[in-house]
């Protein structure tokens, strides 16, 4: 009925608020997924890369950490959506939780992971990180790898690790951090006036995240003098 009013099909809501108050509360309590302190992520990545698990799973998990996206978005990533020259991965709206296209700036290390994937993994159906038998990796593959390595977290938890790091270790504005996670702005007025996805500012942030993880060459977190 609220939708009908908003669309101009009705002038009032005959259901009223009383009906909503009378219905049972079916809301599910929010569960916080296991995450690790951001200072421990580098060590976890080293363990992941050292394992003899299928390369597609290993590379997909590192790519997930570097880009701070959801596991489904990585599992379903296709080469057609990745512009290596421009260092950007454009995830279509249909594969995003919020139903909006999301551009992901790719750090130097993220590009290196993609290069490994292109050289080492089978090219079937254009999937960037296919399963060993081809096709999209099943849901839970990356979680199983972490569980087997006794890493006390879940893939989705790396988004929380990234967010904590961004808040504690950078001067990036809150809106840049939230857009990096593709979070939808709950303030409708503010969202209506925001026309930019702050892509270049997010590019700086994601490169700093990769530098902090120290997984490129020296294995040590690197300092960055980039500004936002």
C-alpha cells in the first residue's frame, strides 16, 4: 500500500500503521561475521599463498582481501568486466548486493594477482577465478580454505578488517571508506546530492591498503604519503 501511494495509484494507505503494529516481528537479529584485526591480515595472506590449495581459490581469496569486496562478487568476476589498462573492475548492478554498479580501483598487487590468474588458471566462460574443473567456484570454497588453515575468520570478515584499518590508520574521509565497501548511503538527502563515486580518492585508499598488507615484494608494510 505504501508503494501504491508512492506511485500515485492511491491517495491514502488503508492498511494504516495499526496493521503493521499488529503483525509479528519477523526481523532476524544481525549476526557479526568473524573478522581479524587488520594487523594480522598480512600473516593470514602469507599462509593462504603458501598452501597447496587450488590456485583459483588462493588467488580469489587474496583478490577479495585486496579489493574489500564480497566473496560472491569475486567468485563471479569475469574478464570482460576488468580493464587492466585502466586498473578498474566494474561489477554490474546485477551482481551487487545493493543492485548498483560498483567500480573497484585495482592496486598494483591486485593487478599482479590478476596477471597470475590469467597465466595459471584455465580460461573457461571468461571467469577470472574458476574452479579446478571450470565454472564458478562454489559458495563456501574460500571459507573452507580458511577453516582448513585454522584462520579464525571468514572471507567477509576481511571487509571489517579493511574498514577498521581505514578508520584507524588513514585520514580518508568516512564517505570514501564507505564507498570503497559499496555501502549505500542511508541519508536519502545526502545521497541525492552525491553524484560522484569518489573513484580517484578510493584508488589512493586501496593502494595504501595493499601497501599496508605488504604482500608485494618485501613482505613488510609500506608507508604511503598519498593524500585524499
